[in-house]
C-alpha cells in the first residue's frame, strides 16, 4: 500500500538489487531534500523536530538550510566525541534555528538501560554486543512523553524498527510525520512499513544516491492531532 508511483519504483528497484545482487539504478531525489521532501505531502511540519542519530549536528544544519527556525529540536547521539560536537553546534544555533534545542547522549531503541556500542568514525557506529563502549539507551515513549513532536527522523544503523516500537504510544497519540532510513539491512524495506501501516500511516519511499544507501521511508497520517 505505497502512496505514489515513485515510492513503488524505489521499493521494487531496492528489492531487485538485493534479490539479484546486480547493481540497479534507483530513482533518486535531490540530496538536500533528505528529510525535507518537496514531493511528499507530509502533514505535521517541522515545528517540533526529533533527530535520532544526530551525528555531529548535521540534522540541525539541514533544518536551518531547508526550513529555518523551529520551536523545538530533540537530538539523540550516543558517541561521546560526536555528542560534544553536537552540543557545541546546538549552543551556537539555538538563537537562530530552535527556540529550544535539547541534546541527549543516548542511543534510541525499545528499552532503557545501558548496553554495548560499537564506535567508529561515527558513520556505521551502532549498538552491538561486541561493542567497545557502554552507552545509555532510551526509548522515545519515555523521553518525549510530555513533549510536542511533529517530525521524527531516524538514521541509527539498523535499530530503526526497535526505536519505532519504543515510540508506539507517541506515534499513536501524536501522529508525527516520519523520515526513517531503511537501507541498513534488506528486511527493513518491508518490516518498517508493515509496522507503520498497522498504525494507519501512509507510506512513501525516496532515495538520495541512486543506489541502496540513503533510502528513506516517509510516513504521515490523515488525522489532525
């Protein structure tokens, strides 16, 4: 139940690539539109923006470039060095981009506690039993229970479905728009939309490289909450 022709084409090419192992060209959108698509009818806007996997603050910079000022931004990044860079950027940008920017040194999943995390250059860092770092893990239903949320982005190296499950109440009650990376392992391309369709979301796919990387699922609900 994909919502437009482009989504179907991206989905089918993605499946073809992984089924055959032969490179295929996936229709791509302009890279600056990642999380800010001009051809997807998102309904909630970006006033209250959540970035899971905020890296060094890249989502804040993109938000400033594409949208401008918003009311609140919530950033989650577990890797210590990247988190410090994120904090510095948040302090610099708070007057111009967000009336309130809150940064959490934590990974996002479907539980709270501490677990092993595999560090690296930042790109590819992830929760992993053989990880070299112990990090805090949170779930969005707990951390953002009393917050307004209009858009949630996730680029968390394969933990996206668990993080969405940990946000089930938030999704049902507040119905934010979503921009979720679905390329970290092949099963994501159907597991994540299956979960979101159960919550009455409409599903779109866009790609930003022409290859499997940077394939993003967008989801939006009809209800005005």
